[in-house]
């Protein structure tokens, strides 16, 4: 068996070649190496594109010519966006969609979690049935609901006619189109949030409920003084990811309405898409993305402060 000399072994060890021999130094080097890879990944695929997007938003560029030919215009794109009524309406539609979806997804998800968590028989089946819409791809879900909401032969209108109710226009009416898209999103994601809430509810000790029951506390009092304070940290996480996701909605709106009718459902990301890839105003689209990023960032910080302040008070 061939023996490897210490000198040859040191040559094969990159840390030894760098003069790192001690155990503590080697552990620190490996740790910094792992962290360095993570930071390199973030720099290359997160912060790098963000900086590039901000730079592009300060130029006039159509994405068809080399970026070196982009003409620097400063804050002109942001000034134009501030005066652009269409962009303001798109942001308003974003907030409308986010608020309605937030109430439906989180509210229904929490109610379903409390119901499913309280039953003892067929609990696994109830979880599966409620969670199954989340398994479907969002594209398939959007196409399915578009078919069912057809004003002529759609399933929803046939159901209304069966009970003698006047059929609706759903996606074809400016007053109902946004609510129809929101209904689709609630149906798809309520089960997902139910699972998140159930996971949080499993962390509430049963002894607390038993003690509250002995003291004569009802369901509402148990929820207020036991369930809610315990699941509040989980609610913060759920609330943040919900708002971030809803303010970036694109696929269901793109498939179901295309922003119509009469731009009643045109949200910010859909307007970015059309601005960049239809109008070839790539710089303006990047400006929209930067504005939406800071709006989401501010709302996220606001939610964290409000909910954490509630934690401190309780």
C-alpha cells in the first residue's frame, strides 16, 4: 500500500497551500466559503438584476439594441409614470385585488383550519379535499374558471338558472370581472393557507384549551386569549407572503381577462409585460417594477411593525 508523504498531502489540500493548518482556522475557512457561495449567488441572481433593473429604469432603452446604446434620461421615466393615469389605475387594481384576495384567502383559510382541526373523523380526507385545488397549476385553474364563467353556456350561469337566478356576465362585465378573478384565486389558495394555519394550530398546547374549558371559556374566548396569541407569529408570515404574492398577480389576469374588459382588471405586472414586450418600452417597464418593489417593501415593513407591536402588547 502506497504511503502519502505529509508534503504531498499538503499539496493536495487547498487550505494547506493557503497556509491554513489549524482546526479552528480550517472550520472558519469552510464556514466563510459556504457563506461566500450564498452571497455570490445572491449577488449574481438577486441583487445584480435588481441593480441592473434600476439602472435601466434611468435610461431610454427598447431591449432590441445593445444595452450599451441605452440613453441615460435620469428620473424622467419616474416622472412620466407619476403622471400616467393608466399606471395609477393599474396600481389601484393591484390594491383592489390584494385586499379582496387577502380577506378571502386568509379568512377562509383560517376558518377551514379551525373547522378541520376540530373534527376527529375523516380529518385527513377533509384536508386532502380542501388542499387539492392548490395542486392544480394556476394556468389550468384559470382556464377552468374561464370556461365555467362563460356567460352563455358556463357552469356558473347554468347553476344560477337552475335556482331561478338571473345569469351573470362574470368576466365580461367591468363591475364583476375583478371579483371573478379574485374568486378563482380564493378557490385555489384557500386550502394552502388552511394547511399553514393548521401547522400553526398544532403548536397550541391542548392543556391551555382544557384549562380554559374548566374555567368556563367559550369558543370565542378560547380563540381570542389562547389561539390567536399563539398563532400570531405564523399569521405574520402568512400575511406577508400573501400580500407579496397578490401584489404581483399576473397569470390568472393574463389568461382570464387579458386586463379587460375596458382595462378593469389591468394590474401592474400585466401593464409591465405589455409595456416591455408589446410597446418595447423596456426602461419604463423597469421603472414600474422598481416602484412596485418599493411599494411591496413598505407594505411588508408596515405589516411586520403592526403585528409585532401587537405581540409586544399581548
